[in-house]
């Protein structure tokens, strides 16, 4: 049995998605998870408060402390030569 030393860590949040690139989106997710934890603790539900608190801590860890934004990808631009026709044989359809 061989171990892979270059294996990427497992994250529940896919930080390679462009959705997480803006700072405001990452901040809103962490605030929502923290608010959920506070609500559960305020309503005297300790089990769900711990679960929501752990979620908030995980979000802060993944989205701020270890976040490495994915490289930007250039959009492919297709340019068409003027006068160039899709029908190369010259037949009229």
C-alpha cells in the first residue's frame, strides 16, 4: 500500500470556484454561520450551537486563513475575419 505525499487536503468548501473570489462573499458566509451559532446559543440549543459554531470556525479557517485564490482564466475570444463565410465550398443553401 503506497501513500501519496502530494495529495491535496480535503475541503468541504471548494475554494477553486470563482464564487469565493470576492472578499464580500467570503465575509457574508462567515457572518451568516456565526449569526446562526449565536442564534442557536441564544435560544438555548447547545448541541446545534456547537455544530453551527464549528461551521463558523471552519468557514473562517478555509475562507480567510488558508484561502489561496484560483488563477484568473482569460475568456476565449473568437474573432471572425470580415467577409469570411461559414460555407467554405461556396454553395448557396
